[in-house]
């Protein structure tokens, strides 16, 4: 049974008006297999799974489910075939209970024609208990965390007795602990001989849980490989045509004078006695494990959090770190980790987001000069090579990489010359990461300065000139490029001193 092919797609082609999204793609998934599907945004991953789930109809090719040739007509037909999906954007009726969502569309009735709540509650509790998840049948969906809602989505898959499950970027909004819990459930599905197609941008996840990997590029199949037979470098080369070390190979400039000086900066319960400087044209890195205080430090420098002690000198002037407006006026920009909640107004257009931090520059007597605003947005979309159908496109409809470029454009329009990036490439694909790194290169070439916080060690080591390492709110040391090694950085990040000390 474990080797039986659950799903097989041969020669899949999909053409939309004026666009060929997929061309002659093959993929197969066996029972009890975790098969990863990877590729840059636009590679065709979403189109392929939508064809399998009956959302789109293929232009050419064949689909086999359990050995039978099938034309999947719609999502309900897909479900009847034992195909299911857990999408990144979970779509539940938030005002209903877990059980009501679990049985949505097939609610059993009692002899009086009313919903049999006793039955659905009992079966829901049994399903969640079998998964080892502490979620009650009568809990209201809106009261659950994102992670628990995802577990309910998987519970629904179990309830439907799916033979094949697609996971589309399932960890995008989960913590490390929640991700481990998800992987435990996925392994449980694998042990039940469910075939799994797993889509993620996160390389470490792909290598941790998958058996095979299929790579798409520009709508075409690059190849399918056994996970044990490839390295991360091999996979990235297949995806984008360049090696891993080349991703960080940006041109640096000779650092100039000190533009930011932090001395004795402390905030009770988060960090203490932080001291460092950043030079003009430098990329200054900061690394630490979760809870080390990295983000809290930069939010305090920016005035988003209030310090207890210390001084921040910016461009030779004492910077009031009581409110972000002072930092912004001085030329500082903070691009937060959660760009969707803190960096962008997702419901507004690219042009509105670009001009948001510098609205006074295009307004006179309270009247906006929309023509000037459009010109500014167009200018920064061109400079940053932001891929958008129009400057009037809603920002929430753009890919993660292009959303990040809109945030950068916003701060460039505001005249910022010091950019703090907190997890700059979280949630973006490999190709978009390279584009963002090229933006870094252009910023420092223009004389701007960058601070980068990243929990991905190859990224922060590959991009920065110097690296400050944190451990539980304490500054463990600042490494020069010549001292970089994973061992040195991880020793400091674990609270140990370097052997040279």
C-alpha cells in the first residue's frame, strides 16, 4: 500500500488568456509519501494544485486518482475522490463552533430535522483527541489561535477520510513550537498512508519532512529528486539557476563615519546595557535566538518602545527615542517583521502606501497632488523593479517580495537614509530574496545605511559587514567579517564566550 500511487498528473498544461501558466508538467504522489513542491512565486505551484482540486480546468494533460483517469470538475468532486487541501488562508465560519465547521455542508439531522449537535460534538472531540490536540468541539472558531484553527482544518481532512492532502505554506504564520506540532500531525497522516503534497518556501522544512521534491520554474518541470540525494545548494540552483553562496554576493562599499551610536541602552525585562555603532554605507547585522531581545532593541531605538536608560546618537545629534515620528523626521526607517500588519495598509493601493510616510510632501492646504503622488510611486516601482500590474493595484494582492519593495519605496519617498530591516525576507521565495538583496546593494551604493535582523544565519552572515550577537537580553559580542563562522555565532547566541576570549 505504501508504494501505491495516489495521484498522478501527466503533461499538465494550463493557458489563461495571453499567459501559459503551466507547460507539460508531470508529478506523482504515493500513499505514505510527503512530496514537496517548490519554486519561485509565479513558477506555477498554485495553478497546478488548483487544477488537481478542480478550481481550474486544465488545457491539456491527464490526471489519475488511485489509478483511474479523472477530470476533476470542481472542489466538491475533488473531495468525493478523497482529495483535500489545507490552504495558507484558512476559511472558516468564525462565529460557529469547531464542530459546526468540522461538519459544514454535511450536518447530520435528528428525527426532528434539527442539527444533531450531540453527534457532531462527540465525533469532533474524538477526532481532535486522536490527533492529540486540546481543542473542544463547542469552542467558537474565532477564539482559537491561528495554529489551532489549522489543526481543526487537518481534523476536517481526517473526518473526510482524505487519501491525499495538499498543505500550502502551512507554517507561514506559525511559531517554531506550533510548526513542530504541525509536523507531528503530518507524520501521523503519513503513517496512515495518506499521500501528502507539501508546498513551502522554507528550505529547512523541505529537508526536514519530505521524501521527494518536485521543482517548477516558469510553469515548467525542472525535475523531481529524492530529498536524501540533494543539498540546499542543489535545490536553489534548480529553482533560480544560481548557487546558494551567490545569493549573498552583493557589492559592499567602504564604511564611512559613524551615523548611529547606541550607549548603555536598557529596557527592563527585555535587554540591558546595549552598546554599538553603525557606520555610513555599512550593513550591520544583529542575530539572536527567539527571546534574545533583537527586535525589542531596534523598536526602542526607533521610539516604538520606551527605554529605561541609555542614549541614542543619530547623525551626531541626540535622538529622542520617545516616539517614532522623531526617528522618521531624522531619516530613520523601520521595516518590521510583520509587514502585513505593521508595514503596509493592505487594503490601499501601491501609490497610497508609497506616499503614506511623506504625505505632507504632496499636499498643499490639505489638498493632495495625486499626479505627483502617482509619479513618486511610479519612480520607486521602477527603481525597485516592483512587479505590479499598476501603481493602483491593492497592496494586499502583491506577492510577499513585492510587498516588501513597496515598504522600501515608502521609506525612500520619505527621504530615509538609515534602514532597519527586521526579518526582511520572511515569507518570500528564493528569487524574491535575491531581488531584495540587490535592493540592499543599491541602497548602500546610494550612501544609505542598513541594519538587518535575521533569524536565518546564512542570510545575516552573508550580507553584513559586522554582526552583533544577543543572548537573553545580553550583548554577547560584535564579530567582524573575518571572525564569521556558524560555530562562533551560535556559541555567542547560546550564551557562551568565544574560545579566543
